[in-house]
C-alpha cells in the first residue's frame, strides 16, 4: 500500500507533517508537489518498477497534470499498449504512468478502463481542478474534509487530523455502530465532518469556486452477468484474477485460514507457477475448537509452501491495543480484525510486502448464516417447506447451529417489532437521551427483501 495526501493551498511544512503521519503506508520513499494552489504528497511502497522512474507525485511530459496514487491497476499492460498505439510515450513500467496517460486520453472516464484497486488524486492545471477516484469495491481507502474553503484528503484520517480541524464525535455513526452493529456503511465516519469517498465514486473539486461534485461511475446491480452461476466461468474468472494480481517486482505471500477462500487462492497460485516459492501465514489455536491447523496443513503441504503461524495471547492483545486502534482509526465489530492485524505483522517480519487474501468470498458467494436466512425466506415464500426443512437440517447437522433460522425469524419480523426488540436488548446499555436523539436513524438492511439484494448490499459495503 502507499499513502496519498493533499489540500487546496500551499504549505510545505503541513504537507510533510501529513506524510509523516502515514509514513507506515509507504516506507520506501516520500514525494511532494507544491504550487500556489495545491499541496500533494505521496508515501511509496515499492511493488512495481523499483528503478525509481515512477516517483510520485508524477507529472505528465507537459507538467499539466499531476498524480498521487495508491493501488494496483491489474490490466495496466493492456491499457499501456493501447495508449502507445495512440502515440503516448512512457518512461517507466509502472501502472501509475498508465493512469496519468489514460486520464489524458479519456478524462474522468479513464476509471471505466481500469481493472483493479485504487485511490488517487489527479491535479489538472488546465481545468483548475482536482479529480479523485476510489475503486469499485472500496479496497483502497480515501478520506476527505471540506468546510467550504479548505479541502483536505488522505488515505487515512490521522493525516487529516494534522490540520486544525474540529475533532468531534459523530453521534449518529456511533449510534449505528452500537445499535445496529454497522460500520463503513455510509460516507460518514466516526469523526464529524470527516468523510470517506464511497466505493465506485469519483469526486471533482473545482479550485476556482471551491465546489465539490461527487458522482457514481459504477453500479454492481446494473452489471450482472448471465453466466454467473456457471462453475467453469467462475473458475476461469477466479484464476484470471489471481494471475493478474501476481504481477509484482517483490516476493508475494498469501493468508491461509484453512477455509475455501484462501485455500483456493493458494492452490491457484501454485497452479499458475509450479516453481515459485509461496509463503503462507495462518492463525493457529492449538487444542481449541476453532483451530483450523488441520485444514491449513492439508493445503500448504499440497502446494509445498512455507507456512508461518501465530497464536495471539490475551496479554498480547492488551499490549497491542493502542497500536491496533491507531491503525484501524475507527471502532470495529469483532476480534477477527486483531487476527488480521497479527497476520499482517507476521508477514512484514518475514519480509513480505504483498499478501493475497480471501476476503469477500462469503459475500460474493452468499456463504454465511446471514445469507442463509434470506435463502430460507425465499423458500418459505414459495411454500417449499420440505426443502427448507432439508436445508436447515443439513446445516444443523454440520454446524450444530440454528443461527440461519434466527436470521429467518428477523427477516419475518415487522420493523416496529424489531425496533422494540432492539430497544429491549440494547437500551439498558444506552442512555434514553441517546436513543431519542437517534430515533430517526434506521438499519440500512431493513429494506432488503431478497437473497440477491442481500448479496449486492454485502458486496458493496462489506466484501472488501
């Protein structure tokens, strides 16, 4: 990962402070750009083209546009060839330069050509504007603050807080977190007036009149594929995705939980390159019911990978809390975040900069108890009680859990009754004033009525 930062006036000292605040995102180098209108910064993590020819912020040959970028555009070789055919010259092998020239050719529609993950800002001097974009599924973060005069953006909130901006809690978002167990579900953050650019969105900031315009460039509900249920097609797309992600000038590893998600990635990595060394990283809980070491071993022995394991202890969690909170910046909903944190830390200690990961498969393939509730509900609507009974019985025989039936019950519960149950369960821990203050806020999931809608919603907000 890299770090991108900037604001709409000139201040080198403040820009360097922001870069320092998120130096961990890019320890391999720092670059800044300043003129009378903007200050832009970049912290670099070397992944592609380590020759130094693609330092950022990066300008075009006419110094008319400037880019600061975090991410990977996996299809950049193909786009590069298309742009060369149109007459563009390249001085590096990086995807950053491809983004720069793609913007020259296609304008803000350049993002329609990208397959990857990104958060970037392009300073267009000719149009006197900043163009910011975030990838379709929000893999890369991008936050901003705008008070009508000052526009500040960054890969992380902590860099924005280097400015003299109000540090005030967002009580509505806190309510959503405590009451509905929602996070990252809207442009609002836990910090009032600091927002996130949502996935699939572009932003244009006019430097002349200080106007902000946000637009959506991609909607997953309008991009369905007819052959999506074809296992062969899914396998081909999956293999292609892993293959594209393996393009790197540094060693890569993979998380390995023992589940279908990460196991599929690791096996596919080996199928693509039979000789490359693969390092895998796993959580292990010896003697505990949740331990998946048996499944992990089956995979890493099959692909002949070097496996590294970590078993977090309660005392270590206490020691790591401050750094974990500073890394996450906002509250999170479970201890799995700490597990991921320890895995990433372990990978870094072994010299791995890039990890493949299996995040999002439950959402894409509707594989968790939450989705089973909607699946059961659809069978119930079709009066297919026999099939519903078979599915629920099979699930229980394997997991000894009735959670999908609980989700089915919640799906069938009227909104007013559900609110009453929420109040009864959570009101003892929340003040009456706080509940009344946020009485008009609602769970964004309450309007979901089908398995397909649940999958779309989950992919958009939680998959990545």
